[in-house]
C-alpha cells in the first residue's frame, strides 16, 4: 500500500508542476486549449472559456496544451511570456515544498509565523542547497541515480504509512522537480529560458532550439530507460540475495 501511496504522491507533484505552467500561461495571456489531469483517453471533463479541462484514464501527472499552431507560433510569443510560462512549473513545486514543510511544523508545533513560514522557507533553502550539491552526479556517476521505479521502491520503504515522512518526501521530490527542470538543458524549462535569452543575442540561434530540444528528449528518454533498467536490476538483486 505504501508503494502505491508514493506513486500517487509523485503523480500529484508532477501535476502541481503542470498546474504551475497552466497558471503561468493564463497569467501571461498565453491561450491554453487543454489542461489534463492524467494521460490517455478522456474520462471526464468540461470546457470553460477557451480551455478544456479533463480527467484522463492514466493517473500519472498531467499536461498543458497551448493553443498555438506550431513551434513558430510559440517562438513568436514575447520572451517575457515564454519565461513566465517556463518558470511556472518550478515555482509551483517550490511552493508545494514549502506547503508540505509548513503542514509538518503546524502539526508538530501549532500555528505560528515560525511554523507556517519562517522554518519551512529556511528548510526549503537548506534542502535546495543539498540537492544542488549532488547535481554533478548526473554527469559523473549516473549509475548512482534512481528512476521513477527506484524512487517509488525506496520511497515506499522509507515512508510506510507515516504522514510526516510522506510530507517530507513530497517536499524533497517537489524541490528535485523544480531544480532539475531549471537546469539549462533543452528541453527542460531552464533550457527554454536560456535559449530565449540567447535569441536576444542573435535571432539565428532560434533555429537551434528545435534540434537541441529533440536531442535533449532523446537523451532524457535514454537516461530514463537506463535508470529504469538499473532500478529493476537492483530490486531483483535484492530479492534474490
């Protein structure tokens, strides 16, 4: 049961990330044609204004579909709007981390300014520094990393059915999502911001965004497959041992 709980918690945190992008798009005036909770076929939904809100069959995160014709229409948006849209997801995850830590402090110490804001914000900063310190492992020792399978397995063992541990786990994963997405690598949010700023140096660099994004997706998918295989081998090894 704890593994299933962790899986749905991670899915909810991914959804928070996408909800941040959605809110940022609305705030920046970028048209959104669809906001989906989950993937796959539509289970239920409705349309409000220009946007379709739907719940899909596969409960794993969600996505935002902008109402733009093609990539060129996206690049035609003012840089300010694109930066706001890219930052929306990471900002939502940071706020989610602060909220999780606030709930822990309020439950343990009662409602106060320290419990609601000061201690959670300080702990969020400390966790962010710790996460940033291990980013080089991404490039030097990828065999020490875990994919979604490993995170669910380790998270399920650590969290169990303890609400405090689950909230702290959610805070850590929220920050991981925020920081990793801010890395200046296409097609991550940070990469989109960097490419947008580079366009200001030379408009010719805009041509590089699509091929770099495609290459980035290939690299990310390859890394995810590698980490999944690594996670499965570890789990099988532990079961056999």
